[in-house]
C-alpha cells in the first residue's frame, strides 16, 4: 500500500543545508582535520588556524605576567624582611625595658632600706646612742638613692615608649593591592586573548558532510 499509494517517481537533485564557514580573524591554516566528502559530527574540529599577531600578544602578556608575579614576590619578601627586622628591634627594646625595670626595682628596694634605717636612727640619735653624723650621712645617701630612682623611672618611661613604637606591623592586602591588581589585570587579558585564540579551531556546526 505504501509503495503503490504514497510513493511516486520523480527526477531531480536532492540538496542539503549548505553552510559556509569563515575565519574569525586573519591568519594562516595550521591544520586541516578533515577531507572532502568526510562525514563529521557536530563540534568536531575541521580546520585549525594560526594568527602570528595573536600568538605574539599572548607571549607578551605572559612575559608581563611573569614580571608582575616576580614583582609581587619581591614585595612580599621585602615586607617580610621589614617585619622581621621590626620584630628584632622590638624584642631588643622590650629586653632593655625589662632589664631597666629590674634595676629600678632594686634601686627602690635599696631606697626603702635606707629610709627604714634613717627612721631607726632618729630615736637613737636623740638618745645619743648613734652619732648625729651617721644620721646626716644616711640622709645624704637617701637623697642620692632617691635621685637614682627618679632617673630610672624617667628612663623606664622613655624605654616603654620606644618599645611600643617598635612593635612590628602585620602585612596587609592593602600593601600588596597594586601588585595583586596588576596580576589580576594581566590574567584577565591573557584569558581574553586565549578565548579569542581558541576561535581559530573551526568546528562543525552540525552533523554533516564536508564539501
């Protein structure tokens, strides 16, 4: 029934959908992946093109990216070295502070001992048990020790300020922002160039035959 009713004979030429593919940019044909008359599947590579200009741009951006990364690493190394140097100076400053604090405590202890001795001398001098000259000498000794304590106190305050000022600062992203931004910009340029370069691989838009 199909052959006798729904089919009929005719003469003519059967043609398919013909698509002409063009290069996305000027260049040279690097590789032809198919032959005339060959059947291909959608997405299969047909021709690979090469653009010397694009290749040169990619190489230039890659060189710039290497230089930018090297500059970033150098800046990180410099900041780390600076932080280590600050840490050493801070450690030395605090060591001096604590040593001087020990000296001050010793001087204060001796001052208290002289003051107690002077108090003990007062009734003894009044009762003429201890010569008055001993009490006068102790008073001069007390004054000298008080002056020493005052000097230590002033010096300790100065050392404290210097130690606080020498505290190392942490490395922040803000310090590296220009170098990081440069790397990100170059990575973006390289991606765009490679995406454009990938257009040089012309692929079959659908299943068909090469003509």
